[in-house]
C-alpha cells in the first residue's frame, strides 16, 4: 500500500506491530501513504493510527564537563 501511494520505501518494524515508510517531504506522499495504510488496515479490521513524527536533523549535542558527578 505504501509503495503504491508514493513511498520511497517501507518495512515492518522488528520492535513491535509497526510499519514505517520513507517519503519525499517535498511532495504530498506522506498524506497519500497515511490514507492508503488507514484504508488497508480498515479492510482487514486492524486497529491502528498513523503517526508522522518529525526527524531531527541536527543530531546529538554532547556537553563534556570535568569533575565528579554528585
């Protein structure tokens, strides 16, 4: 369903009953994939929800201090 709706790739998550899709955010593919997955889940009577989390592009910020932790 995801690939047919315009996802660049999709897979089942190994961490639980989840699926993930990667889309080009310059298009409306995220909306189309969300609708396609919701429709597919409904056909098979699977409960679920579509989430669109934001990706943090700046990575980790690490601050190193000296001394002992209290």
